[in-house]
């Protein structure tokens, strides 16, 4: 379950970097004004670290964090001279030390972000094939289904199964089977568009999520995948065949499971009709309204 802090963090990250920087600088100015008016004898400039760290954490550019850090250090020097009447040399030395502290904190925050991105990537990747895993597909599909409901966009999903994969494993061994799955994943990821997501759902089953894609565009992607996959061969030089189900959803279903079920149903229809083919349908909810081959 997502925590309130995670939701707040996600919402703030949607703001433009320039706006986040402006908010950070405004907070620094506000703390300085409070110092001048009500807290002359309180070391409140230590609170400059909060907006500096916030800008460094939330913005995508490292430059913005450094701008906030320089601004905070400069204001602290001005306050030391103007409010506390400190010698200019001492004020500049203190400001330099604060700037060094801010840079260290910003560097640590960036390192934490890189670790977080790496962990998230590992958690959402199928390590055997390099494709996204079922968890990543479901997370992305939840988002795309909501977008489809909100804006009325069509959504397509391709469900693929390697035909007779058990026979391939039995004949050539599981190592050869793993190599074929790796090749299938690579070819699929190279054949789809940058906005599409290729995921391995388990075993020899893959799916391609195609946001904002009607049946004509989805059919073009599916045929390109089919053509490129024909290049994958067994160790004996035999062709590998695939059954595919392509569902274009005019009205988004209630859940990701229903969406995948629709494409899975079409994939099994392809197997029933002789394998090595694409069965596609445009659907309203879970009811097919038009079929294409």
C-alpha cells in the first residue's frame, strides 16, 4: 500500500522543475525574512537545508539543487553581516562551509535516487529475458486504463505464446529454450514503438501493452512483431512459431485481469485455428464487436 508521503512525493515531482526551484527560493527568502523580523538571535539559517534538500530531491536536474544551495549560502552570509554584524571574512567562511554541507547533502540525495531507480528497475524486470515482468505490466496497465477512461482513448494489448515450446525444450534442452525466450524478448522490444511495453508474463508467454492505440495501428505493430520473430530459429535451424491474440479495447474494462483475459482468449483462438497466426478483435468492454485476421 502506498504511503501518504509517497503520494505527496509523486505529486510534487509532477510539477515543473522551474516551479519547484522557485518555491525553494521563496522558502529561503521567507526564512530570511523571519530571521530579520522575529528571530535575530536564533540560528534559524540552519533551516535553509530543508528547501535546498527538497529542491535537490524533487527536481530532475542537479543544477537546480546547486542554485538553491548557492542562494541559501549567499543569504546566510548577508544575514550574518547585516543582522548579526559579523566580520565579512567570518561570514563568508561560514557561508562556504554551509555551501560545502549543502553540496554533500545533494550528492547523497542523488546517490539515494540512483539506488532507488536501480531497485525499482530490478523489481520490475524479468531477469531471464530483460523484458518487463508481470508486476511492471500491471502497474503500467493500471495507469493506462485510467487514462483511457478519462480521455476516451482506445487501448490495445497483444498476447503472445510460443507454439510447442515444451517440444523445443524436450528436443534441444532447457538451455536452448532459455536462449529462444531471450531472443524472442529482444526481437519484440526492438520491434515495438517506444511508447509500448513488452512484458514476460511467465513461461513462454509475453504481452505488449500499446497505449492510445487503435486496431489499425495495433495491427501494424503485431504484424511487424510477427515478421521480425520469424528470424528466430531453433539450434537445429527450424523456425519458431507463435500464436498471438490482439485485443483493441474501445471501452476500457474494469480491471487489468479482464484486459489480459480478452487478449489471452484471442491467443487461444489462434491456437485452436492452427497456431502460427494472429487473431485480433476490437472490443467494447469484454464483448467483441469486430474481428480481423
